[in-house]
């Protein structure tokens, strides 16, 4: 029965629940702020490829999946020759895939050149740039 007075246990529960609720609200606000900050980094960027470019990138991707690095590199180097006509996102994807192709063949120094060009384009979404930087760090560890 409730007598109108709050016991020590009830008071502790109320304080604990208030603390949990407050931390949850603050944590949610912090997560939303981080997501907004990440989204702001991608704001105004064009992450699209033309249909023709998409087909060629898919072909290169399929060659990479089959460990046919030579065929993948051939397709990607043809695209690289036309790099000035590609948008930053397309160029970044070409460089990223060329880097992965070189890394798959254990040509780490060549892979680093392409992956650094990929990041320098600033054409990928923020999450992919972070992932590519992590791969670059791993390759530096493998080569030095």
C-alpha cells in the first residue's frame, strides 16, 4: 500500500530510472548529431553512375569476384583512360576497384597508389572513404 511517503528503495529506483532515461535521451541526441554530421559531409555530392558506366563497373566487379584480376584490370584501365570525362564518384570507384585488383594480386604498392587517388577524389560517400582509408592503413602495415 502506498502511504504517501517514498521509501529509500523507491527513491533509489526513481533516481536510477531518471538517470537511465536521461542518459538514453543524451545518447540518442549524440547519435543523431553524429549521423547528421556524417550526412552533412555527403550533402550536395552526386553518387550516381551512368548506365553504361554501371555495366562496365559490374563487369569489372564480376571479374574481381572470380579472381580474374587481369580481366578486371583491363576493363578498369579502359575506364581510367577516360577519367577526365567521369564524375568524381565514378573516378573514385574506378580507382578503388583498381586498388583492390592490385591488392588481390599482392601488388600492395600499386594498390596504395590507386587507393590514395580514390580518396583524393573525395567522390565517395563518407563511410566508403573511411573504409578505404582503413584499407590503405592495412596496406601500409603490410608493406612497411
